[in-house]
């Protein structure tokens, strides 16, 4: 197989991998959406800090939630390192 044949084959594999990844979704967003839907709490990890909250609104750039100590918590999605749900 020469380079002229190899490039289209690699492009096809890359396109298939991108489609498979997009079909799976984002696990972090799935957990945040599940918290909002099921009214279950999540722990959000941001720069080494843990924030326990119940998600009340999930936007494109921010997630909004509440906890027993705070009535309103807003976290930028790009700042989140990890999310766990008990």
C-alpha cells in the first residue's frame, strides 16, 4: 500500500472514530443531567476542591446547583476536573 492509498484509509478511520465518540456523549454532562433529572447529588471537583451539590440547571457554559449550606452554586463547565455521583 502506498501513500496515496493510505491517506484516504486513515481519513476514513479518523472519521469513524469521531462519529463513535460523538455518539457516546460526554459522561460528565450525562452525570450532571442525571443529577438534575433524578434529584440526586453530585460531587464536583474543581482545582483540587470538592463541591457537593444538587444540579438545578445545566447550561452550555455553566452548571447551577444548590446545597444545604449554599442556596445557589454556579460553576463554569470548563473549570470542572471530575464529577461523581453517589
